[in-house]
C-alpha cells in the first residue's frame, strides 16, 4: 500500500506513479538486453553470459532505480559504483559536478552502462562519460530515470530514458532534497513552502 501523504505533508502532487515506474523499468530492461545482444554479437558472441557487462550507478540518487532495473536484466553483470556531487545540501539547482569516488579502472573492452537518477544540467553524465571513454570500453551507454526538460549546461545524449519531466524540482524514488524523501515510492513535487523550511 502506498505510503499515505499524511507522512509527507510537504508533497504537493505526484508526477510519476509507482505503477508507471514499474512498467517503464521493465521496458527499459528489454531495451538494454536488446542492445547488449547486438553488442555481443558484434564481438562474435551472442550469449549474454559473458562477464563483460558492467553497470555503473551514480550514487546516491540512482540506488532505487538501479536496484529495480537490474533485477529485470537476465544478464551476467557486475556493478561498479561511483558518486558525483552536484546538488550539495539544500540546493535545488546544480552547483557543478564533482567526482567524489573513483570510477572502476577495469573497463577496457567491457560493455558499460552508466545509470543516473536524473538528467538536468548534463554535467554529471558528461564528466563520467569523459573519464570512462579514456579506458576504451567496447561500448558505453547512458541511462536515466528522469530527463528534465530544461536548458542543458552540457548537451549529453542519453540512450535510455525512463520519463521526460517538466522543469520542476522533484523528489522521491531515490531523489532527495537535503537528504530527505528518497524513500517515497513515487516521483513527486514538493510544496514550494517546504523548500525554504528545510
């Protein structure tokens, strides 16, 4: 049962429901499997049991999205976590992307998929992409749960998108404001009065 809004009085409205999320996650998983099959076929091996697929979630916002997505992937894969900070503290706009933890250093020849919670300014994915490409992976694809329709600081092409959303500050399903609301099961918008109060 969905957590009652009484537990989250600061929420103004729901943008994406948990049912919509579940459906889209399965669709994204199918898209990823299709592309991986094509990649491996180009390598001369059509099997998905090769240990050459690595998923790199960008923490902490992508943790719930990635946990749900990888359970829909019938693929032998490994995880390589990284952390990029762009919304420090109570900020509601990007302050620039800064790598907070090292990326995996064994990506040469691997099929790499980077997953993030939201594409906003483009700085986070651009930073991670540039670093990974230096390692010469066999393929590199980017995926996000949310694509915010806003002006990009850096134009980044994303291969997998869960949902396009308007230019509004959202929380829930892993996204936070000042460390809170990650546990809400839907993508929601906070009441404007809630932001200055935190």
